[in-house]
C-alpha cells in the first residue's frame, strides 16, 4: 500500500507557527487540531524562529500599488481567503 506525501504551503506553515505562538496551548494540542504530527510542527517552529530565541515570522514586503482591475481581483481573492480562514477557525472552535 502506498501513501502519498502531504504538501503544506509556506503560508500554512507560518500560520501554524503563529497559531502555536499566539494560542498558548501545548504544541501537541495545536498539532492535533491541525491534523499534523507534533514533530512536524516543532520543525516548522524551529525553521521560522532560527537558532534560539522566540519565533519571528518573516516579514512580507509591501506590495506595489495595483491598477483598478487588479484591485478588484485582489479584493475577491482576499475575500475567498478570509472565508477559508473563518471556516478553519470555526472548525477548530468546534473541536474545543
């Protein structure tokens, strides 16, 4: 039986580490809520924080100004992303 390897985006990894840092819950609990192994989340936290010290998420550069058509497309994309994040948050709230 073969298993497929799961792939997580860098954004998901950063958000998972941010959730871990902001929630104040144990790493094992957050990992279980996200459906990942604690060792995976621990590795992501180490990569984000670097050697020693608290985790500091990489800062994103400010995007260049968008044209009117691009702005509406960006707004639509952000609304979809917000809906997805709210759904994930609601799912996690129900588990608690």
